[in-house]
C-alpha cells in the first residue's frame, strides 16, 4: 500500500538529478515549496529569462523526471492513483485525489 508520507521522498528522488535551476523552476511551476504555483512569466522574471526559455527548461526537466518515475519505488503510488481514478471514470480534481490517497493510506 502506498503511503502519502512517502510522496515528498518520491519527489526528491525525481528532482535529484536536475541542476539547481531546473529544480527551482519545476518546484516553482508546480508549487512544491509554496502554496501556489508560479506562471512561466513570473519564473522568467525571477531568472531573467523569457517565458519560452522557462518552458523549454521545464520540458527538459520533466522529461528527466519521467524517466526516474518509471522506477520500482513509484509502483505503489502509481497503482494507488490508478485505482482511485478508475473508480471515478478516470477524472478527479487534484485536491480530491490527494484526500482519497490520504484515506487509502490511513493517514490523518
């Protein structure tokens, strides 16, 4: 069974092979260190880059993280998410999915 508490460790594993700028862009784009995510323009302003360049960096970083996410340590997480999504026809709001993952993991 997947434990939600392991999710931050899985994210760290995915981001570990990225350079600092790639990590910061992915973290900022998806709100991994903050309550809200940043736009390409906001990240571009922070780094002195165009939105397009930020998008390119993000795309390369995500490609690298996808390769790591295919490892065995992600299997339980993928199974839990797939099971929940299958039970509701394949679509669910992110906050509702996270809440269901917490329920499945018996974490309060």
